[in-house]
């Protein structure tokens, strides 16, 4: 267990090192390790969310969004709700809002790839979790969906189903349909 928490600590402190982050994730995210140590995936997801709150380069954000998206499939609604205390939905929407205003040609890493990964994460965290859908709406998610659609409807065409995925999850929540 001490080794696991050391890896989580390394991830949260040294997140700018892409290879180190990836290797820590591979060490932590094995089913056998989770079963033998009782390691809670929510804690690992929280370590990844802490990376979102730092000023990480686009390649790190892309990696973190990909890993968070995978983790959301293994978290229950209660695990997702617990994770929302760290505000991953709001932070992801802030990152997407920022990336939506960048010129994709003037960047080393394509911001559209990172946006797409962010939308996949939002789609997965809002799936089957009305509380996350409410947080998505209250954080301006619907407006950001529309802004991204307006900005990138031609260049982002293959990602449109993903873009509207979280929005589709919101529509399924009875309490949100009237909004």
C-alpha cells in the first residue's frame, strides 16, 4: 500500500513528465493490484483530476483525459459523485472553453484532439449519473457545446457525436428536460 500511495503522490507532484505519469498509471491500474490492495479507483481518478487543475501542457491533458475516460467506465455513480468534489467537470469545461479559442494551426499539439478527449471524459462522467449532468448544466456545459459546434462544425465533424454525448446524457435526466 505504501508503494501505491507513493505512486499516487508522484503522479500528483510530477505530472509534467509524460512518461512518468504513464508508467505510474500502468503500475496502479491493474485489476490484480486493485483486488489485492483494496485500492479505490476514485482515489486514483482524484490524482488524475489534480493534474487537470495544474497548468499542464496539451500532451499531458490529452493523456489525463484519456485515462479519466477509461476510469469512468469502472466507477459507480456514487464514485463519480465523490469525484465531483474536486470539480473535474467545471475544470474540463474551462479547459475546453480555453482550447475552443485557440488557433489549432498555431499549436504544437492539436487542441482539437485534447478537446475531443475532454468531451469523451464529460460524456463518460455524465453517463448514468444525474448529479453529474446537473453539474454539467450548472457549469455552462450546454453553452460550451453550442460554442464548440459553432466554431468547429466543419473541422470537428467526426467528433460531433462525442460533442453531443454529454448533452444527450443531460437530456435523459427528467429534472433537466425543462431547462
